[in-house]
C-alpha cells in the first residue's frame, strides 16, 4: 500500500517533477502534490477508476477543451481578417 502511494504521488501528482529551488517553493510544491493525491483518492472512490485512468481522462478532457477554445479563436480571427 505504501509503495502504491509513493508511486502514485510521484507519477500522478508530479512530486518528482518539481522545478523549485527555495525551501518555500519546495514546501508549496509538496503541499500541492499531497492535495492532488487526496483529490485523486476522492475521485477514485467516487468513480471506481484508478489514478492512471483518472489522469488520462482529465488529460483528454483538458485537451478537448483547449482544442475547442483554439477553434473559437481561429474562427474569430478569420472573421476579423475578412
């Protein structure tokens, strides 16, 4: 169980990818990754999906949303240029 926690917090909450240099920013990053892990656990219980599936679904949803915004931006840019 502890191994799963460490693996998930490193891979799914990005604990290992910290670009921080000072103690304050490192502390903030650790706090945010712990908060992200708690939220993933909550979603895991509600949806019956594991952390990797949740992360994939969130990434796909964010990508779709960003693509829709890009299409809106592209459409408004074309209207302005006409």
